[in-house]
C-alpha cells in the first residue's frame, strides 16, 4: 500500500514540475490549493455517504479518488508520504494504534481557523474564475 502511494506521489510531483503530462493533475495544480482542498473534502464526503448506504464498490472507488486528491494536496504543500507515515508511527507508539489523536483546545477557546478565509469561499471564487484554456469547466 505504501509503495502504491509513493509511486502516485512521485507521479503527482513530476506532473507539478512539468515532467509528467497528466492533464487532470496539472489542471488541479493550476487551479490552486483551495480547489485541491475542496476536492479532498468532496471526495471524503462521497466516501462517507457511500459507506453509510453500504455501497462497498462505490466506497472503494471513492476512497481511491480521495487518496489521489489527498496526495495532490500533499504535493502542493511539499508533504512527503514518509512525513505522514512518521506521524502514524508516532501515534501508534503513543496510543497503541495509529488512531486519531485527541484535539488540543486553542488558547482561550479560540478556533485556530477563526482568522483564516473560509475554505469554501476561497474555493468557490477560484471555481468561478474563467477557465484559462478557454474550455468550459465540467462539474
């Protein structure tokens, strides 16, 4: 599994550098971080919805889409798969398994994202921008 993600990450990074002609991936990088993050969120919701209704094949397909978009976001941020695996090992050592860590409260109850622009607002503005290639966007 980790080898598959490493290979995917290498291909995505190569596309980001212009060394690999993947039109979909290159288009995501051109649209920017907010749109990439929105794709991650959309795919996560699709995985959750397919899981709720028990559609195993759709959950598998959407999980692959989620992993792809997550790897694109990692590449955009300069995150290597080994960075994530190191965090998983750290959690395993602390908790006995690589589960979700409990959240720490921000100082004085302030949400750490309170001053950030709302992700959806940024992504919507980016999605509404006219296409650079002159082609219509597919939704």
